[in-house]
């Protein structure tokens, strides 16, 4: 749980840029990649990152409840641009509406009682979870996967090193 906004903003600066690195490597052709027939596509998961950055904070009262466009764009660059935009909107709203003290307040989220600081933790963990799914689909689609918490296979190779097992 986050107890101060500056810690979240610091983590978000890294995490949102890591997500941008991943999203910038997807292609229009890869958006339909999926693991199994009934599974989510890479495009659906990438767009879910965008819509969740609107819906989760909206459920917490941080952003207005806007009608979300759930149609997955057919262009990967649109997903990247929208992710970048909503990521910045989230940080601006956080600085304007919540305080360190308010992070301890309890609110209703998805039929449960959460502290606002837990909402911020969930936003990061939710994104990390789906970003991992996206990188698996990227690998299946033959795309370069960027390193997030260390070098990727391709980055190890560019350093003339074998990735650890």
C-alpha cells in the first residue's frame, strides 16, 4: 500500500515508461496474436491497459466516470498514444485530488472496502500482470521484447552475453 503520493509517482514514472517500451514494440500485424482460440489478443490486452487506467481510478473517485471506448484500435500507435495520454491524466488527477493523508481513507472498490493507497498499488500490479501477458504474446508474434527489470534475451545478445538460465 502506498502511504505517500511521491512514492507512487516515482514508481509510476518507471512503470509507465516500461509499459511504453513494451507498447512501442507492438505492430499492427501483431494485435491479433493470442495464446489460444478463446484467449485475449495482444491488442485486447494492450487496450485493456489503457481502459483500466481510466476505469480503476474512476471507480476510486479519482477520475470522472466517462464512457469508455472498448473497441480495440486497429493501429498500435493509437494504443501507445492513448496509453501515454491517460497515464499523464492519472498523475495530474492524483496531484490535484488526493493527498498523502487521504491515501489512508477507505473507499468502495468492486464490492470491497479498500484504502486509497491500495488502489494505487493495484493499478501498478494490474498493469504489471497484463504487461507480462503482452510480452509472451509479443514473443510468440516474433517481436522484440524489451527488458523491464533486467535485460531481455535480445538485450543480452546485443551485449554478446548469454542470458542466465
